[in-house]
C-alpha cells in the first residue's frame, strides 16, 4: 500500500500520498472537478508565472518582517525550481482547468507544492506545515484574488512571445513569395468575377500586409497586461497586508520578471475587471479572421487542377480521397480555417466570462485562462503548419495565370479611356455571348489596330501599382 500522510483543512482530515508535493486542498479539487482532460500543469507559462508571484511575495514579506529570513529563502528557492523547470512539475498541478472558486484551488495547489519543496530544502518531510505553512507563509499578504489574476496576466503576456515569433516568420515567407511572384501576371477578381489584372506578387504581398498589421496591433495591446492588482488581496482593499506592501511587491515582481509592471490605478476595480482579456481575445479573433481569409483564397487559387482557377500549386502532402484516385486536397488551409473557427468561439467564451463578474470579483477567470491559452496555442501551431507545410512550398502556374488574363472580359477596362464606357460595355457583352476574347471583338469591329492593342495590353499597362501615401515627417504628430 502507498504510504500516506494525514492533512487537515476546514472540512476535516484526509490522507494524502506521501510522494505528492500537493496537499489536501489540491486533492479535494481533483475529486470535485472532473470535467475535462486538461490540467493546470500542462500550462507551463502559468506554473512559471504563479511561482514568480509567490517568490516576489516571499521576498516582500521578508522585507516587511512578515516572515523569517530562512523561511523566505526556502520559499524563494522552491519558487526558483518551478520557474526554471516547470516541465518537471506538471504532475504536481493535477487540477482540472475547469473549476469553481475563482482560482482558489490553483492558488492553494501552488501554495502546497511550494511549501513542500521548501520543506525538503530545509530537511523536513512533506506536510510538516508547522515549519512552513501553505497559507501562513507561502500565501502571506496575498489572496487568490490578486495572485491568480496577476499570474494569469504574466502567463498570457509571455505566451504571446511564441505567437509573435511564428507570425513574423509567416509574414517573411509571404513577402518572399511576393518577390518570387512579382512578374506573374494574373487576373484580379471582385465578387468572384473578373476585375482587372494584377500580379500574383501583389496578391501575396497583400497577405503579408494583412498579418503584419495584426502583429503590430497585438504587440501594442498586450502591454495592457502589465497593469496588475498584486497587493489587492481579497477585494482590492489590501486587507491583511502591511501599508506599502502593494507598491513594493509589484516593484519586486517587475525586477524578477524584467517586465515593466505597474500597480492598477484602482485595485478594487482591477480585482473584478477582466476587460483586458476581451480586448486581447478580440485581437486574436481578428488575426484568426485574416488567416482564414488567406486560406480561403489559397484554396480558391489552387482549385482544380483542371476545372478550377489553378493559378497556384500547393505542396502535395497526402492522398485526398479514399475513393477518387489522384485527388489531392488543400489540407493545411482547411485545418487553419478550423482553428480560426475555434478561436472565434473562444472569443465569445471570454466575452461572456468577463461579463459574468459580480460585485468585487469575477469567478470565471479559469475559463478565460483556458480559452486564451488555447487560442494562442492553436494559432501558433496553425501558423507553423501554414508557413512550413504550405506557403513556403507554393508554386505559381504562370502560363495559366497569363492565359486567364488574355481570355478575361475584365481587361476591357483598359480600353475604357480610349473607347468610352458604353462601347466597352457592348464589347464585353459580345465577348461573353460569342465566347470571344476582347482582342478578337475589337479587331473584328476595326476599333483599334493590332499595334494599338499590343501597346494597351502591354505588360506595363496590364499591371499598375499605387504608391503608398507617405506623410512628411514634419506633419507627423
């Protein structure tokens, strides 16, 4: 039989496996919240973040004389272990991400694990809480209601680093393709109908610009996460913490993390408000929408190979059908579309959870944490796949693109300044009715000569470029 230790809480006694670094509060939460297969321990950013919060708190409590030096050092050393090697402690954070209690179970889980690691550094057995107690020492001058929101903000802030890295790489890959395809003439389309000519390079450059805008926006918006309520304790009044503690613990945490953290303007407001996650989730939704739009376009542009647009060829990754031989599907754009739908759904979840806050607390932060982390993780993986398994290997079907331009009715637009709009309407209508090209109809009607048409339909005239507006520096406020 497994050796256990007996621990006590508000509800009574419970046997805890002696090998476990968590304690009775964590064990009860594991029993109570059996909702999904996702546990807190898999979010390494969060484990690291909550350990940083606990380390800064231990340091600050020591400075204010609230806990003894040896206890503070042991707690800080335990926190360092979690900060430096969070992957080793996944099993010590076994609680389901879906939980009631506004994150209390997660906070107590961290308190117990840190206390027991600290006890072992002092040569004590796990559970020797009269020496270092999860509440009285590790949680000193704190509440779940300031620890959990602060850790969530830190974890989310750091999670964005991975997203920025892969998004920059995808933008670079799209720009590389735009250069590669800059001389590939193709037909532009509006409402899925022929419009006017452009280059495939312009189309891919527009994809890159779409995503570059979001990269800049999210980088700016995530700075809002650096305003924290650590030191607010229960409801924002700082109860059970010494005067000046809030400012000092934020300063210590900023030094520890290297981030420009600042205390909230109003700690009561900050303790209940989750508005920052609405804004950030909205940014993720916008990114998802743009990625999905790009993937929709890639699927259309590669449709065929004989009966679709077939202007580009996507990398062939796997057989596309169990019944139709030789079929290859655009599987990577399809999976990115699905990720985008999930991110949009998570945005609604976050919005509703933020709205569900009542009075001085929002108890729905665990599902906000889940949805935010999932959206970021899914986007990271989807972007990597889109970049490495699709975009980097795209090839242009140059001849098909050019042939489509020459067959198009849309190029009659280039004759508008010469022949007038009404006449061009007639020419286009005849082309469609008789299945002829613009060149054929114009020559039949002797409206222009071959030489004149060659000049109008030259490569230089087929493709135009708008010079971006650049405001003089003196006018930039």
